[in-house]
């Protein structure tokens, strides 16, 4: 069963930063590209990435499912304004 879930996740499309939901939440596929001039990015700190976010749904992989963007994969190096630390 785990293998099937992993296969389905691998088949999901990557989230493009130009998509409306991604733009609204300032998603970037590389956290080094965060627009720090935007007020929504005020809480961004170096080291914050999708890989270190509580919203990520997979422990490993360059592209992973995220609770915020269902049906899409986000880059482990990415960031968005909903970033929250893992517990």
C-alpha cells in the first residue's frame, strides 16, 4: 500500500510559482528567491524551506505533497507564506 501512495504522489504535477494559489501565498521553488520586500514574506528567515515545514506530507524527496497545495508537489527547497516549523 505504501508503494502505491508513493507512486501516486510521484505522478502529481509540480506546483508552478505562476499558478494563482502559489502567487497568492508567495510560493517559490527556491527559497533563495523569496521577495523580502513583500509584507507577506516578512517572517521569512534563511533556512526555512518546504522540507522544514509542518505542511509537508512526505519525509523525503526533491518534490513532495503539501497540505496547502493539494494535488500538487512542492519543491523541498521552496517556501511560501504559510511556512510553519515542524513540531
